[in-house]
């Protein structure tokens, strides 16, 4: 094993989506020279795929009747009462400041002819407050601009970037994170660090159908869990309602709910619009409600289609192509014969697919985890703002707000600084005694069947048994590391789903009509740690939590 840095770095940031990029920019601003470690190329992330936009209460939205209190209320309502009130209030009150900070890095949000922001409406929002960049290319455009800013700082020798580097484990010393082991070009290396920020994204590759890119392999969750960190709210997984049916059009991708925000509806093959029967907001209901509605139709033998034809007719020819250029282009090129799909004229077949992980590494509003020296931000973190179901377009906002706050904490925290965990019901994942090999396809099939839109106790028990008796086996060291992370994620998700016997938000138990929501901060929040024997180091934290 080689050691790339002999002097410990002040900060290593793992991941280069918007959370990692904003963290790097903030670090330099505070006088820290970080190392940015990313498993692919700089900017490769879930963030690039964000079509909808950035939810933020700005002066422009306030002028149209919006307010921070309305954004807070919308977030709490979508989260089924399971959100942390203080983190939500902090998130929603930080939107305008974040937008101003992004514009200093040359981020250009779409504007009207009079120079004001174009404000979109999405599901479960009570006001037009969604900012976009290049229509439906918000994530990609945002990442591109932030990457440019980070590259400029690299050229000025104010930060370092290590690409094509997969973090495999965290090094701990005396219960505190002190470095990162990583694979690069098939060689294992060590990067010593005083602090580590995980910004690694989601868990999408745990499922057969996902909107996530191939790199979403629960890396941050696996790293943190093996370091003894608490993982919370793991049972809450959001399924995007409108992934174009991958069985028919595997290259089409998802269709943003901003299309429904413009008036598109959902119908089955008989032309029946079913969502008004399930929720008063119909197609603008929270995502968990929409996903269950679509999944229920498909389970009953129906097909489901997104119908935007009336939107085009009402708004004029070319409206959809102008408003959603990226989606339009991808649909047009999704077939081998070149015929493609066109929202202006075609019904678009859709299914619900894994989209976003509301759970993750438990943190406070400053990104501190339960392990000293370890911070987390973005989708891999659980700040509790999303509760049991994420409000549309809050993810980019959360990732950047809390990433920037985490760097402020890194710059000033004492050596033993970590988050408090009083509100959690801490449980331990039992030690696994694997007897059989488990490959990626087997894991994805099992997770899709047992940890999907609908769940039952029997399915969850079968899943837990499979995971306890099977060990991840892959062909290469990199694939093995990623599969191990997904396997750990599956074990914690299954445990969380079994513990929560009632339905709540995106966690829907078919075998229970019990609702466990009692308002903000009132429902039980489960936290999980791995058995000490499965951790990198048997440190004091695990003993303390599980005494």
C-alpha cells in the first residue's frame, strides 16, 4: 500500500456532486485547502440528473405571495410529519442566501423578459418557487458551472482533485476519523486527513429500476457504517413516479414532475385519469402518493401513461420542447429506429422507480455525524429535513446549504466534535454469518421485490434472512467494494422497514393500516449501527451507543 500524502490533509471531501463541489468552494473561502476525492470524473453524480430545479424562497417568490413559513409548511406536510422542525426551518430560510452565493460563481438561473426569475411549480408546493437553469437541465448546468469554479481553484493551487478514486474504508485512530483508504487504477492507497466530508450521493444501484446513475452505490453509507456511525431513517426511500418504462425504452430516462407542474396528467390504457380519486392534488400530490397510485395500477394489470398533449395544445405548438429541451431530446432519441417519443403528441409509458434516499448517515445541521472528524452532506446524509418523503426540488437546496454549513463546522470544531443523538431509538444490526454468494443482480431483484413501493412483514423477513446468510461477491476489487456498500445498505434498510410496522410516507406496509405520524418530532426515528465485529475499528462510539 502506498501513501499518497505524508502530511495529513486538513480536509478530504469524498464526492463531487453539488454537495461536494459547494463544500470545496466554501473550504477555500474559509482558508482551507481541501482534497476532493471522486470515484469518477469531477461532477459525475446524481446532481447532474436533477431536472426539476432548485426550491428557494427568494425576493421574487415573496413578491408573488410566497414565504419561508409556507416553504416550511410544505416540507413538513410532504414529509408526513416525520421531519425535524429546526433543520427544516434552517433549510427553508437559507434559500435566498444560497441563490446569491451561487450567482457569485456565475450560476445563471432562467429569467423572464423583465429580468425576474422564472418560477416553476412542482408537486406539493403551495407557491411558484422553483428556480431552473436551461429549462429542465438545472442539475447538469449547475454542476457544470460549479466544476468550472473548482477547476479554477485547482489551477490556482487552492485545492487538489483526485479523480477515478473509489473510497473503500475510513481510517480511525482513537475513535476519530484520520484518513481514507481508496482504490485508484487497481492500486489501494491511503490519504491521511484531519477531517472527512462524505458527499457520495445515493443508493440507486440497489434496485433494478432507478433514476440514479451507475455510480450511486451507497458508498458513503457503507463507509460511515463501517466506521461506527449511526444510520437513520433508512426505511424511507422515494420512488419517482415517472420513469419512462425501461422495459420498453431503456434509454429514455425519467420525466421531471415539472411536466406535471405545467399540467400533464396520468392515465391508464383506457384513458382513465386515476389520481383525482386518490388525492385532492391529483398529479401534484406528494411523490409517495403518486408512486403508490402508479404502482397500484400496474399491479392490477394496467399500463400507466403521462399525457401532456393538452398542455401543448393550450400553450401553443413548441411549448414543451422549449420548456423541457433535455427531456424532449432524450425522448426523441430513445428508440433504435429513430422514431422516438414526443410529449406533444404521444402518451409516454411510465413506471415508479427508485429515486431518492431520505435516510442516511445521521447528522446535525452542521453536517456532524456521530463519529468525531466525520461529516456528511447531500443524499448520503440524513439531516431529517426530508422526513418520510422528500418535497420536490428540496434535494439540491439541502445538499448545498448543509455542505456549506459543514465546512464552517470543520473549520472550528474541537477534535471530539460530533452530533448529539438523543432523539434516536438506536438499534444494532446483528452480525452476519454468510453461507452463500450474492451477486449484484440477485441483490437488486431481492431489493426491488421486498424493499419497493409496497412492503410486507413476510417479504422483509425473507429479505433479512437472505442478507444474513449471503455475502456479496463481485468480479473486481472495485465492484466488490461497491457491492459490499449496497449489501450493507440493504441490511440497514430492511431492518428499518421491519422495525416500522406502520405505514408512514414513502414507507408503505401493505400488512398494516397503522399510521405512525403524530406531527413533527413525534414519530419514532430509528438509528442503526453495525455490529462492532463488522466495523473497521471497535471504537468507543459503538460501545457507547449500544451499552
